[in-house]
């Protein structure tokens, strides 16, 4: 991290990593905010911290983010509040790791390619189970 021009992460990085002024930190986050996050949480119940300390540390972390990737408008609005973010720092461009699964021009060919690569039967439906 010390010499990288760009930092790209999908979770919080330790505060002891010092971001230099010439470095760009792109936070891709790791999901759709279906629950309250950071600043929007009323009470933090985690061992070893208090609500005040948790929010202070989280705010210090988000202040290092130059950009935050958002999958959609719904998420962007929540991220603004939860992460103390100005809208001009939120890149509402989708999540590349997810978009490839749903934004395909030729879904049938893509599905067949996946089944072929994973040796799955072509005549069966496939269900993806991906808990967080």
C-alpha cells in the first residue's frame, strides 16, 4: 500500500495504513445496504468498542476514501448518509462482480459456458447460493 498509486478495497482497511496525498483510494464496498451501516446505526453492540468509538473510527476510515462504488441509486442514497459521503465522491456504476451475472447480452450462451466450464448438466437449472 505504501507505494501504490491506487488503493482498491471492498472492506475497511486498518487505520495504521497511512494514505498519502497522491494516492487514490477507491472503496468498492461488499454488498447492498439492507441494514443500517456506520453513521446510520443507533447503537453499536460489539465487544471492545462503544458506539462513539465505532463511529469515530469508521468516519476516519471513510474520510480516506476518494471514491465509493455504488451499484444503484438506492445504495447511493444510503451510502451518503451511512458513510458521511458527498454525492460527487460516489460512483454509481454498478458492481462489476455482480453485474456480469445479470447484465449479459446473450444470457443463454453465458449460462452454457458456465455449465461447460463447471461440468454441470446442460439440461438442469442451477441455483447459486452465496451467503454473506
